[in-house]
């Protein structure tokens, strides 16, 4: 039996959005999202047919990357910065729990 839709869409990691929906929501192109995948910033879920599906968490990362690129940061540098910021945030969260 499938998940309850309220549980799925309340989960920020649930891959709810197609690449077309994600690009439209972010005001960017599908190619930009593919480049973020290639740069290893986001690793979208793949549907049974191989189509990319994005979570809200991944869309937030993509929006941050787009903002940085729009401000003149190279895509690869933006992705690396965001990855490091995300790792630091996670380490601080884990440290607080100990």
C-alpha cells in the first residue's frame, strides 16, 4: 500500500516534483538542474522510467545555486560552497545533540 499523501508532501525529502515543475518553480531551465546533478550538488530521485524527481530540500539548494550564479559565482564554485555550508550545518546540528 502507498504512503499517505499528507505524509509524502509534508516530507521535505519526498521527490514530489518533475524536472519541468522544478525548473518552472525556480525560474530556471531544465539544463541548469541537470548541471547541478552533474556537479553533484543534488542527486534527484529517478522514477521507474528514469525521470528526475526533486524534493523541496533539493529545490532549496538549487535556488541557492541559482542565486549565487546570478550574482557571478561560477557554477562549480557555487555548488562546492553550498555543499560545504550544508555539511557544516549538519555537523553543528549533530554536535548540538551530543
